[in-house]
């Protein structure tokens, strides 16, 4: 059984708590906190949201340790992460992250991990990349320093692409720009606009959108 929890932002109160309840764990889960997407964030002066993601996970008994795939190969990654219970991928720059996945072979690790039935949890970029096609997100990320032609393919684990932070003031200008909608029309996979209070739970080939504001 595959089990994924794809969020816009796990920092939001209620998201981590809801995921913990759905996993149903009452003990500490060793969680690899993959921070590679954050390395490609254009605003390196303020990465406080990374601390927020980590804190929310730890508060829900996902015991994290920081890990990056940058500069590593698949054999080392498999050895370093062989004993983890949960794989978590942060927000940041999904195209930067895909470039590092290509260099390291991390795609294979993620696919094997997900197929093992262990939980994959993510925010923003980490949620985007599990789809097939990321072209609809081109206007939201700085790709100027990435190898060209740009690889806009995702990991292909789910058959849709998440548009995170829908309705958020922080992303309003990007989402309402003319070019953003042009990219959306060109996307090769279904698009799901996800606000910060929602996440998608994926179990095998079924998924549902959960709004934590509707949960008690």
C-alpha cells in the first residue's frame, strides 16, 4: 500500500495533527527531513519557514533529522536512509530539487520507499514533484541558475499536479499573472489547486482532499 500526505504547508496549525491521526501512530517515528528544495529557494535570507516545518513535525512525534541529497549518489542515500520510518520533503524550488534528483538517482529511492508502504509527507515543492508534469509551476520558481533545457517532469508517483498555496496573499501576484495561466493550460496532467489549510491523502490509486478547518 502506498501512503502519501501532500500539503501546501505543514506549518499550518492542524495539518500535522491531522496527518498524525490518520497514520495513527503513538510513538516516535524516525523522519528524514529532506531540505534540498529549500537550498534552491531564491530568498535565502529568510528560511524561517523551514524551521516551522521541522517544528510542526517534531511536535507531532515525527522525530526529524536534516538530510540533503545534494552531492550524493543513490548508494549513499540508500545506506543513510535505510532505517527511516517517514520520508519528508520540504518546500522550496521544485525544479532545483528535480535537478538534484536527476544527479543523485533519488527518484528511485522515493519510488521504492513509497512502494514499501511507509509514509511520504511533503510541503509545497515536495508535493509538486510527485506528479508527472511541473510546467504549470514555472512562474513561481527562479529557474535562471538551473541547467537548460529545464526538466519539468516530476517523479510520476501520482497522476496529478498540485498547485500549492492557492489563495495565499504571498503567492497572489504569481498565480494571477497572465503567464501562469498559460502554463496551466499547457500542463500535461490534471491540476489540483490546494490552499494552505488543505492536504491530499493518497492511498494506492485513491486520493482525497482534506480541509483541516472541517475537522474537530
